[in-house]
C-alpha cells in the first residue's frame, strides 16, 4: 500500500541534504537543524515549532536505513517509472546544507575577561569620582597662589609660600599633552592649596579635557565588560541547547521502524 505522506513530502529537502547523503551526513544535519530550531530557542514561535516537527519526521524516515530504502523505492516507482503522481506530490529537490556557525566564544573565558574589564571599569569610575571631588573641594576652599617649578624630572615639583609665611614644596599635578608632566623649569604656575593641608594642591585651570578622557576610558571598560559577559551567557545557553539535542534520542531511535512490504501491499 502506498504511503501518501511519502509522496507529498520531500524529506531530503526538509533536512537540506541530497539523496546521495550518507547516514552520517543525515544525522549531523538533523542534529544541527534540531539545535537551531529547538523550541527552547524559539519560545512562542509556531513557524519554528512546525519546522522542528518537519525535520523530526524527516529524520524518522531517513534516519532509518529500512524506511529510507522503502521511501526511495516508493517515490521512484511513482516519479521515475511512468506512473502519474497524485495531486500534491512533489519530486525530490536538492537543497544545500545549512552553513556552520561562524561565531564561537568560550563562555568561561569570555565571562572571566568580561568580569575583569567590568571590575576595572567600576574601579576607574570610583577613582575618577574621588579625584574630581577632591579637585573641586580644593578649588572651592583653597587659597590661590603662584608656585615656582623647581624640578621637572622624574616628577615635577613646585615651591610656594603660604599666607602664613610657610614655604612648601609639593608634587605638582600632571597636566596632559605636555612635556615633563606639563611644566617648564622656573615657570610660575597658578595653584590652589588647602590651608589645613598645604601639600594638597591643584593647578588653577580647567581640567575638563582630562576628566572627559578619564570618563571615556571608564565607560569603554564598563561597556566591553557588559558585552563580553552578555555574549558569554548567550554562548553558554546555545551550548546547553546543543547538548540537549545531542543527548536526546532521535525520533528514529524512539519509534519502531515502519515495515512496508516490497510489493507495496
């Protein structure tokens, strides 16, 4: 007896393999498609669920050597030996195999690296907030005075006299995009110092460029960390789904083979 479903369905096309595919090719293609279309990866998607069922049914037949032989023989008898096919039947088609996944990331390595970058970003953020608050406090509460640069290497040093007549030598803040930390030996630099702690000084000029640069670095660290952690978690989920598919018995292994007599009755 003819199986109408076999005549109306091209299982090779459903799996994306040719009729010349080996058992190994069919099994690998089925597992690849099952992993890609697994319902856990497409919750609430009826199209993906229907496609998943079609490839499962196709593998039920093509994954069984006996059923595959009977399937090919029945379709050959109808399509290639002069019989008129019933309405709705289809001829075999050649569909190229789905390309393999190009992106791959070790979830553990990516998660650790992302966590490190995110931690550095948090630390940089805390440091920037601390520095900018300290500088703002010194500028708001400090005393303005001119300081003479007494040394530029290895660390710039400035000397100034407080309002109380005390001579102070302090390490000068580094100014960006200047040689020798931004100072020239003997120049007078406008600074502000705290009365309670004269060693704490800031240069009395705008630090907007420095602050913007530091914030850009901190934001990049945070963003890269979040992206790596997110990609790692996503990749780990894909691998878990792949393992589920690989460990799940195929439909052909779960169901008894359908025996079709050679004479078609």
